[in-house]
């Protein structure tokens, strides 16, 4: 199967309000943590216990990248700022106040690829194939934006899926700071994404040649995080709803298994089994579709309750009708004849069939036979035993 390749270049980092410093600390949180610096992060998807597995590097200014260090008691993330300052010092053109000094790129393999080829990444880290493919995406970025403009990068392994964060400062070959020269238009972003996918295909990654939702929408990091949080919350709500209905299903199944098997209550047992089976089916349907139709599931549960109440009313009415059978019915059966035949014989024949049906129901129940089959076997005879001889 083919896999997606995410390319998100929507995050712009400005100069004011401490935005850049916070961003660098977010990117290099593993290096800061190892050096004893702790900073709060707004991203709720971060799993602090796995931050130590992240891998962050800064441009060494000599065609490669190196590990970050704490210099003069400063957090290691400050080295990203230091390289940015040195790179911006090469700008000779007019420096606009609204210029964007940093564009954050997210290059991410399909989470499904990790499920299929590197499922243990959360505990053992990326395997050789994962490292090869993520390294290939970094090589493409260095070629597309020039190595000198890659301030640094970080492989984040403490979020929902491994992702490569690449920091680009848009300095042109003629000494201008101009992000528009590197990110010209939506069409050019699509071109970059297409070429990235082609590059990944050339190194053996079975890439799907279409853009991902994230790249197509061009969400900023904060917008994408907000959307991810909303999706996570909605999923949690749906899972809770599903759990509720699964509990209801188990309760209904237990109720069906524990129905009283008294012979004189065969009609009541049949109706209870019907109601339990119908309730179980509705509850199962509600559980399977809870994520997409939680409100419809709640309606189904309410409907099940109402139908159960109706069954109870029907059972009470049936019992009342049976209680009203005249005490001298035996004498009437012996004295009355239909077609020259005593009504007692017809009654006894019906009772024999009813007993046979009840025995068959008990046998099916003891054998754990499916409820619908048991219901089909005895419904006619059980109804005749309630209604009396025909």
C-alpha cells in the first residue's frame, strides 16, 4: 500500500513578542531538558516521558549539523538563535520590519507507515528504514532552500507520531531576507510538495502521490493544534459514549441469559427474550456508530426503554387475562363437543403441542442456541397455549 508524506510550510515565526525564543525552546526541548532547563510548552500532545528521545541539531556553518550545547549558562536552544543571527548578518539588502525571519517546516511520514513498519518506535525509537526516509526528507529540504538557510532541525518522538521539524531562514542568494522568494504562492507550495513526494519515492518510500489534508489547508501550527485538540476531544467523547452503550449491551445480554425458565411463564419468557434481543441489537448498532451519530444512539437507547415498558404492560395484561379464566372451565371442556368430538380432546391436543414446544425451547436455550431460532420455533405454539383451544 502507499503512504502519505506531509509537507507543512505554514508556520511563520516573527521577531516580536518573544515568539521566536518560545519557538526555539519548543523545537529544542530535548536539548534544554538534558542541560537542566525546564520550560512550559502549550502543545498538549507532548508526552514528557519521551522528550529525551528527541533528536535536535543546529547548523554548524561548515556544511553539516551538530548537537546543541549550553554556552555561558544559557539554554542550548539559544544556539538556534545564534545561528539565525549570524545568517541574517549576511543580509545586505534593505531590512523590512515586517520580514519573516523563520519558516517552520513539518516533514512527516505517514503514521500508518510506522504502524506497519516500525510499531515499536515509542519505546525503541525509529528503525533504520524510518531514519533513512526522514533523513531523505531533510536532504530534500537542504537542497530546496539551501543548506545555509537551514538553521537547524529536530526529530520529535514525544508526540502522536514522529515528525521532522526543519527551521528555514529565507535569505536569498543576492543577500535579501525574503520568504516570498522561497514560498511564492499556493501553486509553488504544491510544486514543492510534489517534488518532495517524488524525491521520497526515489529513495524507496512507497508514497501516495497526493497532498495531505494538513498541507492542503495550510493551517498554522496553532490552528492545526487547535483542530487536533478538537478532534481528540470529540474522539474521547465518542469513545465514552461507545463505552456506555457497550456496558448497556453487556447488561442486556446478561439479562437475556438469566431469564426465568418456568414452564408456566413461557409466553413471558418469549417476550422478554424478544425484547432483550432487540435491545441488544439496537445497543450494538449504537456502539458501532457512536463516533458518528452519538445523538442517534441516545435516541435508540430511549426507544429501547420505552419498548421494554410496553412489553411489561403487555405481560401484565396477559397475566390478568389468564387470571380471569372461569373456575369451571374443566367441566365445560368435558361437556362441550365440536363436530361430534369432545372439546376436551382438542384442548388436550393443543396442550400436548404446547408442552412439546416448551420442551424444544428449553432444549435450544440449554444448548445456547441463538435466540432468533428459539423464538421462531415456539412462537406459534406459545401463542396458542395462551389463547386456549382453537
